[in-house]
C-alpha cells in the first residue's frame, strides 16, 4: 500500500477514487508519565514518555486507516493528514485520514 501526503504519486496514475478513509485512537496519559513530565518541566527537555505515546497512537491510527482502504479495494492512500484533539483532561484523540485510490504505474 502506497501512503503519501500529496495529491498525486510520481510515476503513478490514479485510476479510481474509492473515497475517504480514516482511523483514530484515543489515548490517556499514564500517571507515571505525568509525574515524569512534571519533573521534566522543571529542567526542560523532551518528554520521552509522551513522544512514545504519540508515536504509538499515530501508528495505530494509520493502521486502522489502511485497513479501511484495503476493505475498499484501494492500493494507495493519498493526501494523508493527521490531527489531534483533546477528549477530556488527560485523554486525546489522534485521527488519520486520506483518500483511498487505485493507482497504476505509468508506462
């Protein structure tokens, strides 16, 4: 499956548009990560626990989006975007979406 954040794929022609595909996950902060983040705020630096949380959330949302594209018979997803939103204090949604398409390699 080809996944790009552009409207086209160099070397390929979009033959059919299958439609919007999406995947999401909602993640809550872990108390241990919250404590570590609070301490890190005092001295500065990367909040590694949160970085790992977001990496895993992006991966899962992308997998769900691609599964939906496969169900539609697509072999690529173009114009992929990610967004986040707060659901409650301590929980956030990561949402991935794009357009499922069928592409063929150009001659």
